[in-house]
């Protein structure tokens, strides 16, 4: 029995309207952001440019500028991965993969520099730091997957935490001091990580086991076991 062709699936794509309209609103927002700031007013004005009523904008982007920030970050992720798609990561050493991935992500993001600066200011507000962290983690996860990471243990989380911080720091430095300073920062952080990994491979200590043991102990204390 043959499986039905997914391309011929008669069921409607109920999310297609939302995806297409989100893209239209984001594209309308980019040239407006420098003047409007990363605000709910920006979301409403961009929605109007895309032909939406205020009610439709509220339905599409209930969190206003926060939803726009997520759309912008995912736009940059997608465009970076599209550029990286022409490169086989297996031909590179792991440090070269991460450097290339970060460099590509930075270059793509800076194509929207005026809007990015406004968005970065919005994400730097204390109430928006959790969102900024989630978006950076999401970007790091996608870049690590491109690089071929398949870790499912604690390394899965440590790799993404390190890369999230690297991406956030490099982007801030790029906007403040330029591309050269940003990539010097990236190179220094990669060198730090590689030295730590070399130390882990040669020392008799097992830091990951120590962390695991600490987590188990805390768990027993928490649940009185």
C-alpha cells in the first residue's frame, strides 16, 4: 500500500495566512522602526501598511513588539541557515563550524541594522530579558544543529548556553565597535572553550560528573530522598 503524497494533501494549511501576513507586517516594520522605535505603535503602523485593521494586528501579534522581535530573530536565523546551506559543516573543524555560523548570523542580522538597533534596545529592558534569552537560545540551537550536534546529555545545554552568550555579546560589540571587534570577541571565546575542553580531556577531575552529582544531591534534598 503506497503512502499518500504529502504534496497532494487536500487539507488546507490553516497557518499559511498567519505566516504570510506576519512576514508582510515584519517587512513593513523594518523601515519604520528607526522612527517609531520598537513599540506597539510600530506593530500597529506596520499592520496598517500590510492592510490590517487594529483588531487584526492584535489577533496576529497579541504581544505587539515582543512578537515582532521574535519574528525578526527567526528571520535572521532562517536567512543565516539558508546561506550556510551551501556549506558542508563536516568539511570543517568544530571551531571553524561555530565561527562560520556565528559570523554568518551576525552578517545577516546587520543587514537590518537600523531596525535591529531598536529591537536590541527593546530586548535589553529588564522585563524583556527572558524573551531575549529565549531567542538567543533558539538561535544557538539552530546553529548547533546545522553544525551537526547530536548531544542529548548535559552537553546539549552547555553548548547552547555558551553559544547564546557568544551571539548576544558579539552582536552588541558589532553594533558598538564594528565587525572586526565582534569577530575578535568570537575568536577569543572559542579559544577559551577549546582550552577548557582540552583541560577536561587531560585532567583527572571530571567536572561534568561533579555537576551531575551536585544536581542529584540537590534533587534528593529538595524531595527529601
